[in-house]
C-alpha cells in the first residue's frame, strides 16, 4: 500500500481510545517538517454541550485498521489536551507541550510503522 493510500485511509477515520470509546473523526493530518511523515492528527470531537472541538492527537502507538484509528490514550486525556492556536501546523513549543501532555518521547515512531490493514 502506498503512503498516499495510507493517508487517504487515515483522513476521516473514526478515532477510538485505548478501550474502544469513540472520540471523533480525523479531519487533518499534520506532517513532520523534517521527515514529511504523519506525526499528529486533528480530531473533530463533540462535547456534552453540543459543540465541536479540535483535538491534536499523536500517531505514536496508534493503529489504523478498517477505518478505525485506535490510539493508546484514554478519551479523558485526549479531550484535556492543549489546543494550539495555529490550525495548519504545530510550532515547536506547541509540539513540546503536547508531547509532555501525552507522555510520549519525541523519538517515538508514528503511524507509518503500523501494519497495513488487510485488503478488502
């Protein structure tokens, strides 16, 4: 499967947390400035008060299978994540803040290392 096909599958995937609870849908993929690999996604999620929020979620440790992106974090941690001001990219400071929030290493691999889903 090509990288382009993988990115297309990622866009609009339903995001579920570590226990399978639905969080929202992927609406944006953020690429690393140096490697060009996908490292973060923006997820549109609804709150209890019907409003839409954008959550920045790391792809480190995530698995994409059958239109579902399973991330290794609880929904409460995802919804409590800092919300960077810029919508198109992450500043180095924003990325450091998010890395600290999620407790991941900046060297953690991303979704590109996850196995491809089986052919339909």
